[in-house]
C-alpha cells in the first residue's frame, strides 16, 4: 500500500441524523443521501459526465465516474461524528459517545471517510505511476471539495499538506504536484464538481426543510416566438441599403455557424447599427440551447437589451445587483422559491453582466458557484468583449476555451472591433462568422465624418467652444477622459445657448435617464460626459468632440453619433489629458489613434489588434523570476489556488467604500413602482429607504432577507456612491452591511444631486483624487 488506512471506528448507532426541523421528525443521513442522489441524477441529465471524465485523461473512466458520484452523495458522512450528533443534532443516542468540548464539525471528517473508501481502489499496483498520481490527485481534489461544501474554495495545496499528515502521504507526494499530471482542465473539473455537490445538497436539504421539490431548472422553450416576431418575420420587406446589408449579415453568419456546429466558440464582428442583438439571438437558437445567457459590460446595456427581448419572449430575467428578485408576497414559501430561482439561475433566458459571469467562472463562494453547472448545454453571448481589461485577455481566452469544452456550452463573442483573441493561443481555434469586411462597408465606415485637425495643437476650452459654435448642430456630445476636466468644462460652458448637461460616473440612474430623455427631445442639447457615455447609453447625437484615449474607446464614441446613418454628422478628436493617467499599465497606450489614424478611418482593425496581441503575448511570456506570467498563471490554476485565481480574474480590483446619502429625489417624471411608505410629498425619501434597508437586514429568514434586500438595493443605487478605500471615513451617522450612511451631505452634494468628491474629501479631512 502506498498510503495508510484511516483507522475509523463505527459509532454503533444506526440512527444518524442529518437535519432537524421544528415540525418534523429528524431527517436520517441515509434519507439525505437518497435525496442528494436524486438531485445529482437530475443535474447529470444536463451535464455530460463522459465529457468531464474524458478531460482528465485517466484510463479507468468508470472508477473516475463512480468517485465523482460518491463524492457528492457521501459529502455528509462526517455527520457520524458523535459530537455533531449529540451537540448539534440533539441525538440522545450519542450521549455516551460525545466528548465535552469536542469538535462538532463534519465536513473535514467526511473528506477523511471518503479518502478511506477510495484509497485502496486508487492504490492499485497494476497502475503505472502517471495513472496512479492522476487518480490520487483527483481523489484528493474530491476530498477537498467535500471538506469545503459549507465554505469557500481556497488553497488546495494547504489542504493537501494538512491531509498528508492524516494519511502519511508526505513521502508519496514529496516530489509531486498537480501540474505534472494535469492541465488547467483539472481546475474546471473540480470547480464543476463543487458546483454540482453544493447544488444537490441544497436542493435535497430544501426538499426536507421546506417541502419544495425542484423539477424545473429553467429550460428555454420559446424558440418559435423569435421567428414569429414582426422584425424577423418581415425582414425581407424593409427597404434601403442599410437593411439590405443587415439581411446579408444575418444570413451569412447563420450559414457559417451551421457549417461549424461542432465548434464551441464563435466571433461575431458586427458594426454599430448592424442589428447584432437579433443576429446573435438567431445564431444562439440554431444550437437549440437548454438556456441562453446574454452577458454585457454594463447594467445599462442589460436593461436596454432586456427591453428588446421582452417584446419577443415571456421568460426574460435580469440578474444583476440592481434588479429586484420577483416573488409572490402571498405565500411565505415563495421567498424560498424566489431566492432559489435567482441563486441557481432557474430561468430559460438570463441577461447579466461581465462581473457576474466572471464570478460564476472564477468565484470561490457557494452562491457564485451554485449555477455553474447550468452552463451545460447553454449558449453564452458575450457582448462588448473589448471592454475587458487587456491584461486579462490571454487568461480569459484560455479559460473560456477550456470551460466551454468541459462543461459543454457554446460561446458567441461579439464586438464592433473585436480582437481575434484566439491568436494568443498560437492557433486560431474559434470560428469567425463574418470577418471584418462589413465594418469597412461605406454604410458603416462612412456614417460619421472624422476630423483630426484638433489633434495637431494644444487645446483649450475656448477651442472646443469655438468648434461647437462653428458646427452649430442640434445635438452635441463632448467627452473628456477625466471627471474633473468634464466638470470644469461644464462650468465654463453651461450658459451657452443649449440645454447643457453633465454626465459622469457619479450620477445616479434616474439623472442619467433624465439626460438621455432630453437628448432624444427636439431641443438643442449639449452633453458633456466622461467615458460612461461610450457604451450602454442609447443616444444619437449630431456632433462629437472627444479627448483621445484608446482606439476601442474612439470607436465606441462614434457609435453615439449618427447611430441610424440618417444624418450628416461629424466627430473631432483632440488631446487634452494624458491617457496614461487613466490607463496606467495598459499595453494599448502605445497604439493610440494618433499613430493609427488610417486604421481608424479604414476600419482595418486587424493590423491594430495583431500589433497589440503580439505586444501582449511578448509581455506575458517575459520571464519573471524563473517563470513567465503565463506559466505562473497555468501553475496557479492547475494546482487549484482558487483564491489567487479569483483575485487575478476579478474584473474590478479597485477597493472602495460605499456611502449612502439620504437626500430626496423627485420621481414625478419617472415610471417607477415604489411603495408609498418610502415616499414623502411625492419625493423618494432617502432616510426612509435607509430605514427599510436596516429593517431588511434584520429579517431572520435567509431567503426572505435576500429577496427583500434585492428590492431595497434597486432603490439604494440612487443614493450610493463608491469612494476609494484610502479615503478614511471618519464622519458618518450609521453603518450597516458595510455601507456608511452620512446624513450631513450638503457640503458635497449640489442642487442636482451631483456628488463632489473633492468636497467630500475635505469634509472627511482626508486625501482624495
């Protein structure tokens, strides 16, 4: 034998309790195991276990499959712990076996019992060393998942080190590591098993505790409604060159996809105005998916697109931080059902954000991992992928490639400019559905006249004002890359003969809606903005002036100008603030529009992205210490350092404080469903919203608390602001759930409810930039 046996002792008691209920008899462990197996079987109807097992490359596939199933079913064997039974389960039969002040935990003991069962099957002398170590590391990975089924995933290596002491494995594993035998597929497999385990456990527990039996995990069944939708059904009747090109793109992308249905990842290079939303849905439906996930960089895009799809489908659900969980107040169990549906994505068609999706793939907590297995058999549409941090491009494309293969989902990546990210993998593995030719078509390329004359000189506010007056357009958009510069220009020009608005990341959703509404009116509007305007804001302006930043941002900006191609519109670029101040460390800084004017005008972005990707690849392959960044990443992933991977792949790494300012908001011009008890004299009352938030945090029932809080969060977004964590919050009136409530806000909030960060810093007597 290569590893020692766990010398476990049976407790001699058959009635092992698993859960207690205040109205029912205790649930026995064997009953919980049967329910867990019942739900695992339902999950495995969605997940292709052969695909998962094959990815590990272990010869004894039947053993691997049985180990995975047993890891889920046996996850609570440690509840046989006499201390757990007597002190936690109140099982009097264990009184004589329990030890005063003894350990009452069960997860780690469950892992030990599981290891004892399978160590002999793994330690088969007929196995060669590679087969033995592969199977042993899989066994240890499954033990780790079992040990963590009530907690977050962390560092597998630390667990193995501790576990080795229990079973005298240190000599066996002394010169071994996971990455000698597996690739990053191991990470995806273990994370998927963790998702299946905690899901089956939750479903089984809920059936006993709340009598809720889950049969419907949310499967897409509305395919025909799409083709009955007027715009699709009457596509051939729309006249004009733009509609002719849209039809051609719609059909060409469909033909290319049908030729490659066996592939996993597809590129859709669709210019602004090409109708990519409906085009991508048509492509998704060709796979007859179990579910559809539509993923965006911003909540505003989520909400806008949800509005489009709700005209077609009945079952469209938004999952983000600002959309309430829907429930039926008349039935208390509906809180459990509503929370369950949201937590496990029990919906046929989900619209969510990049942040949520990355949390699904790389998060370490239970709620992040619950719905991971739901990706199996689904189609994921990733929109505006260029908005991802360039530093993560290689990691992202490698992980998406492996995830889609093992879990078995199709991925459609969309963008107007669209980098061919698979080039980072040394081979083009993904299917390009349209190529970049349509971006160069005059209908799209020449939609906006571009003028670079302002790039040739130092620019002052007077120069921008002069250009606005010279062009004399109805709708004008001016964008700065720094928030303070936008505010300064607003103060400089706000008395011009326009309705002048300032829009930055410090404005709440209601103010943004008000500004967008005014931009669509027949009034002369001058909008001054930061880069929050580039994507997710549905406006159509006549004239644009922009401080240059990254080439993708310039393309996004002109997408706000003459969106429908019906006007004679123009964009000027100028250079006022240093891009490096905003995009520190971004490799694309060396590839700005100042060097790539012809690329930008001709829309030949292939050259730009080839140059960027070559530079990025060189950067990632640089040796740091003894390994390159890519080698370090692969090693961390394969060796299951989950917390390191979470931090590395987190899209937003800026640490902030959240503050809540309880002002009152005039909601008369907005179509909002707000409870009357939160309104004072027709105004949404911030103090009342805060009190409702505090009351929601006190709700004992977990599911009800999560559901009610989701309602409150939808309103709290109008009153909350994030400030960098190096600002010391000294003055505040209340602190609940990590959110600071500050009632004396008059010094740093103006009459339009705009947040002044410098004034806030002064108020807190700290440094703020």
